[in-house]
């Protein structure tokens, strides 16, 4: 039987504190001398943006940054996720704070996996944290140092990320939580990240589902000798499903998006079946959009040519407290184009082809507002709200970039992502906005440009776009490795605004 997450140890908080952070200001040759060997060159001139815009690096040496927000007084907050995935060297989780005066400090915390999002609101930082069997939404008062855990029952312990929190014009808090499994079933690949620490973790549906009984047969990495097991959907690794078995839907599920009051009460499930709702944004009209990443072409349930996507959660228009049936966006059986994972267009060239896991799935809530190239890894995003910057009403999306050849054998996937795009969500079209001269990470061809954009956020006045660059993450056919001190925060401005 699936593990009851409520029976697992509940996180009740953690220690958090401010500490002094020593930094320096360096330009030109002096800056290059201080850069780490993994990223030996940093040059804004190597970054391509539209004519009339200027790029500058405002922070460097960040370690595995995940999100950025800017307070009305200009204070910058950058969350660093720590070493919850393969990294060199190990780094702790924290939030780096840079004040307009140039003074810097760090908000340190002893959490297993660090903050994945950071949102400033009324003198407090709202953060989502991955780690343990439960994802958390917490609130930290910058003046008093008080920490409150607002949400602490959403099942985690696996592969994908929490999203949000963000606050809508309605004053409500919106947040998401990605799937535990990579491909709809907990498999050995997950043990390289989290499942080795959380072997009882599994996905939880947002509605009652009936299983087909199609299980995935794989090796057991827990054994010192070759040993095969079967695993079913919504089960811990090594637990098979039965044909016709019904798994009950829960409010506290994953691969889902919720809203609540700012203190975390009165949670309402809006949608589920979203594999990785890491990026969330709301326009001035209060329309909610969520980024989502594709299935991967590898392993025991391989799926090919699945596009990245942005979902428009139209159900968020419904009055708070009235949503009785959440919208379903396809995970674990549909790709971003709405076709089943076993459709001929999604059959893999390597790995074991996927079988359907749900017998009578809910009605699909698609189509997507925008489809992107597979393995672009769309992450955090923000709407332009100012004519001073331009492209008002368009959605700017950070694309972390492919993990091919690890997650895809296709040569055409090798340069997907590694840029910021602007999306017209009404037309479903997009244009590149920030990228390198050659598509791909800068270190791949000796450039000083961008590596892997993970977040983008407009300043409160809407005049500047901050783009957070995760830094160097090397990928081979067999593994991936992130390198500390290689992250950068870039700022993009209109040239006439700078001269004004």
C-alpha cells in the first residue's frame, strides 16, 4: 500500500538566522581574476539582447541560485538551493541579500534542500522549500527574525520542485508542488537525487484514479546484486499496482497547484497532473500561468519528443472556495501536446516505451497556452507590466536548458533552452529575448555570456528585468554535476532609461 505521508515525521521548523556576508566589487581584469575555474570568463558583451537594451552583471559567485525577488526599496533577495543535487563542492542553503547601499548579508538555514522560491511581501520573505517527505511554504520576518511554517503537508521527497508562492490581485497565495517521480513511476534514476534518502516517497493524485495495472520492471539499486522489482503508479518504489485498483485523490497531493489565504489556511486545490510547476506568474488581470517540463527519453518508461509547455490555469478565475473538481493537465499519461505517452510520435529511440497507467483518466484541461521545444526546461517567469521596459503584457520565461545527452539521445536537443524568451500568451507564440551568440551554455564555447537562466523578475517599477543565471552544470550521457560559485545575476534595462 502507498505510504501515508501523514504518518511520516512532520517538519515543524528549522533554525534560520542572518549572518554577515563579505563581498567585494570588481570590474574588468580584476573580476576575471576572481572567477572560479569552472566559469573563467564573464562578459556582458557576449550576451545578445534586442537593440536598445543593455545588459550588466550585478552579482557573481552565487552557488546554485534558484530564484530572485526585489523589494520596493531596491533590496535584492537571491535564494540559493544548496547541494540537494550532485554538486562540487557541497554548499549550504541560504538567501543572499544585497541592499541598495551595497551592504550584503546571508539568511542561513539548516534545511536538507534549500529554498526554491523567494517572494518579498510587506517586510517578510515567503519561501518554498523542497526536502524531506513534505514540501514547505514558510514565512520569515526580516525585522524580527520570526519563522512560521505555513504549509507542511504536501508530499515531496522526490525529483521535482515546488513553485511559488506568489500573491494575486485577490490577495490570495498561489503555490505548486511537482511530482515525486520523473516519469510517473518511482524508478532507479530518482535514487541519484532524493529517493535514496526518501525510499517511501511516491506521487499522490488530486482525484480518485483507477489504475491499469501496468507496472514498470526495473533493477533495485538498494541491493548489492542484480535484483528486479515491479513498481506501479502512485506507489513507493518496489510496490506493484493491481489492475482496477482505485487510488483515492487527496487535497494534499503533488504535481499540483493550490491557493490559500496568506497564512496558509483554507487551501484549495486548483489543478493537478502538472509534472513540474516550478514557474508561476500572474498578469495584471489576475490570470494564472504555470510552466511545466517534459518527460524524458531514457530509462524504464521512456517518452520522446514531449514539448515543454505553459499552462493557463483558467480555473483560477473561479471564486475562492468554489472549486470542487480540480483541473487535470495530463501527468502521468499525457504529453504536453495532449497525446498519450504511448502515441507513435512519442515512442522512444532508447529506453523502454511507456504504457498507460490510468484506466479512465479525468478530462484533459489543455491545450497549453504555449508549447516549447523539448528539454528547454522552462523555469521561473514574470510578466512585463511597464511600457518603460517594453513588451507590456508579455511573459518573460527563463529556460535553464537541456540535460541532453543524459535525458535525450537526439542531437537536435543539445542546444534547446539556455535563454530567456518572451511569450505572447494570447497568440501562443514566442521570441528569443536574451541568449548567447551561439545557442548553448557560454562555457561550452569559451564565451563570457549566460549559462543556465533559472529565474527572471521585473523590478517593482517595471523598468528593469533581472535574470538569474544558475551557473555551470556539466552534463554527460551518464551524469550531471553543478559547480558552486558560478551563478550570476544579470540586469537588463532600456538604454534610454539608463541615459535618462
